[in-house]
């Protein structure tokens, strides 16, 4: 279930895997349905320690979560609470992570992405899931690919480029256009039909 939640967060929001892993329950406003992406959970290859850091662009991102995502998150929260009550003192929600945003350490207990034993998900576990998914699907799968999917779906729905760029937190819409909006098949068909009608 935890990987399903990770995929949903990345799919519905277009956030990066590390930003999804940094999501905490207090970042979700259940009354308004707004979610804030404030941090990432990443791995320091030099110190070999997981740490909390700012988002890639060092910009908070606030967005209205769709009802399907909020519903799945609410169910997941209930499941986490059941795990915690069943395991009691054995529930591992006291782990500390280095906090490079405010300094010091941060308690991992509030993370959305925690396993049934309370341990927070890290990049290595997400990568193992990605590898297993690729083998099972017999196709290329990445969490960053879900970011591309969001951009393509928004573009295909007629959302203006600047709005899409703002949604996925690109400082420049040319980045969105260059790396995320290549030539697609439907666009090519529309182009050919328009040329024929000239």
C-alpha cells in the first residue's frame, strides 16, 4: 500500500520522488484540501545519511489536491494509526533525520510515507520498488516519468503552458516545453488535419 500512495502522490501532483517522501501529515490541510510541498527526503552520498532538505528549486509549492488523492491519503492515515496502535512501543516513528532546512534533526513520525512498522521510506526502498515494477510491467517506469505524465495530461486537456510550468514548479516555462512537452501523436494528427484544410 505504501508504494501505491507514493505513486498516487507523484501522479496527481507531479512532485519528484524525494519531495513525495518528504511530505508530512501536517502539510495537508484537510479542511481546504490544500497540500504544501516544503521539503525533500534525500540521501547524502558523502555521509551516507538520509536527510531533510529544501525542494529542488527551494520554493514551497501549494496546490489543491484532487478528491481521489485526498481520499486515498485519508485511508492511508487510518491504516498508519492502526499499525501504530497494534505495534505500540515497537512502532518505529522516533527515528531522527538531519534537517538541512532549519538545522538540527527532525523526528520522522509525521511522514506520510511510513511502512507498517513505522519506519519512514527512503530513496533506496523507492528505487527497489521502481526496479520491481519495471520487471513486472516489462516496461520502463520511473517516478520522474509520472511527472512527465502529469504535464502531458494537463497539456492535452488544454491547460496553458505557463500554468503547467507553475504547477510543477519550473522557474521558466521553456524548461517545461523543452523537457516535458515533446511532439506527441495527437498533436501530429491535428497538425496534419489542419494542413490538409489549408
